[in-house]
C-alpha cells in the first residue's frame, strides 16, 4: 500500500469572506464554520478564535487537535467510517495543511482536559504552541450527557477539519512524501537480510470518556488486528477520549505518529518495517489477557525480530503495556516500550504501576507530576473555570494574578507517549 502525502505549508490564517489557500495563507469563512458546527443541535453556540505561535494566548480546556486534510483523486475520504463513507485508506494521494490545526475547546467534558499556552514556559512543553490553531469554542445544549457532548464536540472538530482541508484539494503541495508497505511476503522478500520490525500500537479504550476509534469502530470491541502503517497516517485512527492531557494522543498525533514516521525513515536501511498491530487498553483482566496474548501471537506469526510498543495513558494501562512487552519478549522477540512516568512531584515514586525485568528497554516522555507555574496571558480562548479541577490541577491552581500552578500533566502533549513532545534528555 503506497501513500503520497502532499504537504501544503500554512504560514498564516485569516478570517475572510472567501475561503481559500493563497501563497501559504489560509483564508477561512467564520460563518461557514459556525454553520457547520451548529448543524448539530446538540451544540448551541460556536465561536471561532485564532491562536498564533508566540502570542500571549492561553487555550483551555482543550479537547482535541486535528490536522486539516483531504483525499485527492480517490473514492475514499478523510476519517472513513466517521466523516466519510467506509473505505480503506492508506493509499493514493492525501493533501495535508501543515502548520495549522483545528482545536476543539469549551466547557469541560471530563476532568482530564488540557491547557496550551502559545508563549512562555508552558509553550516549551507542547507541540501545539508551534502551530496556528483554529479554535472552536463550543457550548452544549442544557442537560446534555457527557458522552453525548464528547461525541458532538468530536464530530464538530472532524467536520470543520474536513471542510478546511478540502481547500487544499487543488493546491500544489510544497513537498510530497511517499510511504509504502507491500504485502507481507513481498515485503519480507525485498529486504531478507534486515531485521523485521513491527509496531504494537496501544489505543486508549477504557470507556467512561476513554475511547479511540478505528474506521469508526470503538477499539474496545475489537481484538488485536494487523493494518498497514499508512492507514494510521491517513486517518483510520481518531481520538475520542479525555485522558490526561499530557499523554493523550489527539487525532493530530495519530495522523502524524512519529514512531511510524521514524520506522519508515529507517525502512530499507537498517530495518524492515512490516506492519502495525493495533490493540486496546481494556479494564478487565480477562480482556487484558486476551488482547496481550493475541498481540504476542501476531508478532510471532509474522516472524518479527523486534517490536516497538507505545501506550496511551497511565495507571491501569501500564498493566497492558507490561503484559504486551513480557509476552512478546517470551516469544524471543526484542521489545522497546515507550511510555511516560508518574513518579511524584519529587520524582521519587514508582514511575509505572506495573513492571517486569523483561521490560529492559524503555523510552520515557518525562514525569507528568513535575510542577510548573504558567504566567498570566493577555488573551484566553475558552475559560479558566475548570483549571482547579482538571487532572494536574488542584484547589487554588489559578492564582489571583492570573498565574496557574499545575503539574505538567495538565499541558496537552507534554509527556506524549508516542514521543511527540518537546522534552528531551541531556547527558551529564
């Protein structure tokens, strides 16, 4: 399966009567966006606000970030099974508007939503301080159940991202990247002397506003399955959860998964990247055992020499992570796990809720309990009403002078477990 990703670089976004892309500037029609959102009667108001890198602007509480995209010369559409009809994606041409996002913001859905500062120390912890964010500040109808509200906001973001992405259909991309994974036997034969590497992609599926979707299907209801890496890159996986902001995989993260991109960068050089095993993070022990058994079995069936495993969230999913790791290791397959830590504000606590000696190769996104003081901003997109109660905050987080004291757990993407964050280690 071969995917051509045409990157259209967006350097500015402006409100205008005519929606178009011209010389790197994205012009959007505010009323058209509002009408698209309010076509759903579960949402009663929508305000469009822009956040630019370097501005003294804060966005909170943030629900999702989505990169605007469109399929070109293809029967398939973006976000299949959700926005577009059910078609397999991962092949053909897709145009992506790079450097901008659609962000959904507004009254809190669950307590695990985030903060993004466009400047200051908080901006140094989130990749979304580097993008121009088209923020949809939405309000739900009175009495709306939290799950229904989450679905409405999720659909609003996806619909607007699709609307804006369509503007790039006939625009000549600034660059085109090509990614290809061939059918398994053909793929193995092409690089017989290189180690066969797979990716076990753990998706948050604990329910209670902790869900992810594959082709529109709630992943908690599937067993581990093998897909082409390009399917992930082309919108087959979307976020539908409200896990802690620091390690939540937004839809933008899924579309731009750095593990997949890095494996492709090394494909044919020092490894043979053969595929992605999508699995879930369930609640009950029997479900965890089933999924980890099948993930290990798929890795063995494919004859993999090594596996990268990423998780989403912490605590309960740490068990899924370690189960996947140890069972795959016992098949004689080397593993690397990618996670983050909740080691206490002093860094002295146990980093993961589960552990095993076989999990001896680990990449961490940082300690989510680290405390930061965010300075006051000149502009607020959304509301400060929930700062004290979001995960990472505490009673009194919001100071009278506008500063916010929180754990970096509250900052969207701060310790992302795909490695899509701005923190790094330094040797001493």
